[in-house]
C-alpha cells in the first residue's frame, strides 16, 4: 500500500510502498486511515534526514496524527466495533518498566519504546494501520473534521495537567482565595506566555483561553500572519519578538504564572528562564536538534534565579490514552467556543500523491492534513 515517508539511503520525502498490515493478535484492530496531519516533528525528520525505520526495513512511513475507521477486529476486542471512528496513540511501550506496564508509556523508564512515524514503527501517512484496542481512542462522527488535532492536543492536556498538580504547592499570586490552584476557580487572575504560535502553541492558546486565562503569544512574524490573527481571535495578545527582547517583554507583561515553550529553539527557550516570575512554572515542549544551535549563557545566574524564586522547569513529551480521551473533549470544546477555529486552522489539504507540495513550507500555513481516503 502507498505511504509517504523517508528512505534511509537517500534524503528527502518520498512516496513508497509498504505491506498492508493484518491482525495478528486477538486484541488487535484493523483501521483504515481517513486523514493524517503533519507537524514540526515530521518537517524536522525530513529536513535532518532522521530515519529509524522498522527492523530490517529501508523505508519508514511518516505521520503520527491521524483519524481512521475500524474495518476489522480481533476476537478479544471488547469495546470497539466495525465502523467506529478512532484516533491511535503514538508510542508503544517497552513492556518492561512499571510505566509501560500501566499503559503510561509516555513516562517510559527504559527508553526502549517505539513510536509510529518517529522511531521503529511505520507512521500513519499510509492507508491502513493495526493496533491493539488499548491504543485506540474512540471519537464521534461529528468530531471527524477536528479529530487530527487530538494527538497534539493530548500533549497540551498532559502538560497543563502537570502544571496544575505542581502549582498546588503555592497559593495564587492574587489575593483571592478562590483563585488558589486547588480551587474550582483557579484560572482567575492567572497570566500565561506562550512562546511560538505553530500548531502546538496554537493549541496551548486555545486551552488557556478556554479557561479565560490572560494569554500572551510571542512570535517573530508579521501581525498579518494567519496564525497571529487566529490566536488574537481567541483573545490572546501578540508580542512581536523581533521588536523586543525577553527582559523588555516580561517587564511589559508583569507577573506570569506559566510559560509554555513551543518553539524548539534553544536560544529562545533559555533566554526566558531568567525572566520567569517568582513561584512560576516553565513548560518546555520544543525539542531542539543536536548541534542545531549552540547557545552561551550564565549558568550560575540562571541557577540562582531558579532556586531563589522557587521556580519549576518541566519537560513534557508524548501522552497516553487517558490524555487522548481528555483531548477529544478539549478540541470539541475549543472548536465550539471559538467559532469552529480548529476546523478553520486546517489551512491546507493534500492527497498522498501531493506529498511534495504538502512538505513545502513556503506559504502561510497553520495545519496541513493529508486526506488519505481521497488519495
């Protein structure tokens, strides 16, 4: 069957051919893929020619954000049935550590996991996939137009869930007891800064604004750019990083409870650590590539700042099925709250045969989706 991905032997994205998977275990499900989105990770793999295909194979299909429909089920599948719509999770655990044995492979202790479209497993830029039922999250038919957002939204949901748990260590910065982090009205008087307005930063803004949190977004593009117009539509305020440095930006904003970093640029990420507010939390989401950018900084000053001001810097990656389930609710809520914004943010659609156009980043894009069912 057709697949878009990478060959080990030659750089550049390509259209390849891989065998159609079949059900091998009684708990497995055959899924026909309807739509697959691509994100910064896919572009980075192509740009840097990072290829870790399945064992003894030369080609790896890309893509880890998709939605499909169940076509066949194993005899021990309990909940799903033929015709159900599903979103597959990405990571498959090592099976050895306590986290993976509890279906929480996003916290794998050994690092021996595999990931669809990233490490040692074919991705979803193809026509079919097979997965165990526990790795599939059901979605409603009405949510199909936004279901490709569920995977990246699950990463956002996980990150902010960790933030909420961590910040219960301190009272709110305001004087309203009802705004303490462990209260129902915790979002009150909170302020956030999102670094980067790509798909992940865009979703972070949607999450924050869905709770009414005062949100600023740092980018280095024109105010007329589509992604800036969309985050402003959700009520976020744009900060042009070309005009102001980190210190000036933070002085202008004031106390910031959480910084959500989604640039993947180490110089940007590091430059805001010393600008963190007291008792705040910094969510590091971007993954800089090795040797892509060398940065010099005053480590002593940075460490003093973190320790003396009770700050938390948290790295967060991947997600598990529970985050996916909560993400389905989040994307539905955000899409309704902001006038179908997740549907409108899918700016470009392509077939598998149009893969070269899909991976061309020269125009103003936010979310790129392959319509596999139309290929």
